[in-house]
């Protein structure tokens, strides 16, 4: 097959992407840039999924993920395709503290750890968190007989057996719950740190294993964002898609996807009315016909649509409900606060799970907010407990977030200039027990349908870097199968 043949086949291929979050937009771009005819259907009034922008006290800020890990390079490549490379910035502050440590208060999280597991329990920064009794218990890891060492997938079970409950509760859990909304007992060691069990068997202790792996790893990948906020990536991708004649429809709920012969029929809400770029209403068919369909919705809708297409119940969402309250505070004292920008709590010690001073991580926010003002996000909700704000009105939720932020940061935050609250379905990370296996099973079933792809955080695992990389890989699989089908006689 010649290049001209491939180009012609691409132009003849109709693609419908269901879902206009970042995974869906990335998938649409992968198809559009080779000349395929793409339609993006998004149920919400706006594109971007969790990447939204809001106005807070006159400043335009983003909600949802604030940045990405540069490991792997997938997001960097997408940012470059979107023409935003010159706006990439690295976080100015990446250190983490742990708050509400019993009998201690707030202390820096030790740096010489992996997933909170220390390489040396006697390190002063570790002892400050787990105390003398916790240190002595953790020390037993060094002297346990090698015959007791085996392969344990459950992170909580492994650390508890080797180093004790204090290490689990005070070092590991704050990071897993604060960062991912999951308890240590829900994390799969084999996926979170693939080499850890082998290193444990080789070195004879968990601490020595961590030390060995840290030495191999070198420095961590930088945390990056865009000067001006992540919603710019959505805007730039949409602009690129429009340049490629991609049809984008918001406010469009997909009811079902049906395979009819060699094509798919994507049925949308019959009450949907297509609105063009000038705001004029026009006729819109309740059915879209496609050769390729990429399901890029959130988990609940994806399970519903795929279940109907595959003819089997795919179960219910296993995402965690998390509510994030964003505060703009008048707090000059925070400029010189002794604590880090990111503070996680020991789970079960309060209402909030984590607090992040985004204006400390991303200095460009200072220009938006003005001197002495800070933007603080307060996260509630994990697999261990529903968001403490769930039953509260806006005023009560904002006040709770303010008092929690004060406690976490150790500064007075008397004045909230403006606030915003948002609820998310927090997808499980790829390191969650059972997540990769379930995603693989669902994709294996979907692979039985030519031209069907599934993307999004619920199958890739959470984190922008993983979501974007996975969307590119899955779309390439579907796209390539379509383009080269003629060579296989299809």
C-alpha cells in the first residue's frame, strides 16, 4: 500500500469520539492529523472534562489537574503539537509536608522514600514522623530472617509486616490517600514499584530495597504546567482540531452505540440541537455513522455505552468521589510560611485529605491574584470516607475548607476573597489493586469489535501523563488497524 493509498483511506474514514475531555481531544487529534473525518461529541456544555477555568475575584484560574509529570514525554509532545511549548513552566515548589501527625503536628515528609517507605528508619526526618516506638518497630525490617521474605502485592500488607503500622499510617497513607484517594491496602506493589519485591528478596530488607531503587532512579521527573493554566491546552487543541475540519458538538448526550454491518451508529439525545460557530441553531441527525468509535467519556457513561454495545454488564464505577474547594485568600503571611506548598494529612485525623498552595507551586498566579494573595485548593474525600463537604451548603463548605487550610498550613487565613467548589470522580491510578487487570479485560472485549477504542483515566489510570500516553497508544492501535486493513484483505 502506497502513501497515497493510506492518505486516501484516511480521508474516507469517519471517526466519532464520544467525550471531549483531554483523552478524547488527544484521541481526536491523533485521527485528525492523518486526515480522518472526525466528530467529537461532548455531553457537557464545555470541552475539557476536569480541565475547566473559573473566574475568582477577577482572576482567571483553572480547576482540575494543575500539571503533569514529564516522565514519558507524552504530554510534552501534545503540548508541542498544540503550539504551547513556549508556555511550559516547572513547579517552583515540590516539597511535601504531613499534617496532624499524632503528638507531633505537622512535619516535612522525608525525602529519602518511595511511596512513603523510608530507606532508613533511623533518619531524623523519618523518626520525626513515626516517633521512637515506630522507629524501633521499623528497624525490625533490617533483622527479620530472609526466609520470611516473599512477594506481596498489597502495599499496606507489605509495609505493615516489614516495618509496622506507624510507617503505614503516618508515612505511606498520607501520600496514597492525599494524592490518589486510596488507602495503602488498595495499592498494588507490583504496579506501583515493579522492582520492589525483587529488590526486597535480593537485599534482605524493605529499607535496603528502597535505597537500591532510589539509587537506580536518580532524580524524579519534573512537575510541569502551562504559564496561565492548563485550560489553555484544551483551547489550543480545539483550535488545532477546528483547523483540521473536526466537527465538535457540545451538549450532546450519547444514548447508545450500535454495530450495524461494518459501521457504527452512534445515537444521541433526540432533543439535541446543533449550534454552529455563530450561535445559530440548525438541523442535527439523532444518529452519527462512523467507521471508528473512540469511547472517551467518564467511567460511568463508558461502562453504560460499552456494556450496551458488548451485550454484557460491565459493572459500576469504582472511581472515588472527591470534592475540591478552591480559595482565594488574603494572606501575606503565607508568602514566608515555613511549610511546603503541598500538605497531606494522616488519614482519619480531620475533614480534609490534602491542601495545596497552588500560588506557591506556580508563581505566575501571583500576577493574576496580586501581592499578598494566594490560591489554595482543599481536597475532601477518598475511598476511606465520603467528602466531608458533601452535605454542606456552599458557605459552610467554604468555611470548612478555610479552617482546614489554616490547620494544614499553620497560618491565619481570616479573609476569603472568593471561592469555588467542584466535585470530581477521581479515577483510580494504574497502581490500584485490580485496575490494570480490569482495564485489560474490558479492552480485550472491545478489541473484538473492529474500529472500537476505549480511552480515559478509568482505563489508563489517573494522571495526565498516563492518560495522554494511553490515549495516543489506543488510538494508534485502532487507527492503524483501519488504515492497513486492506493489506490483510479486510
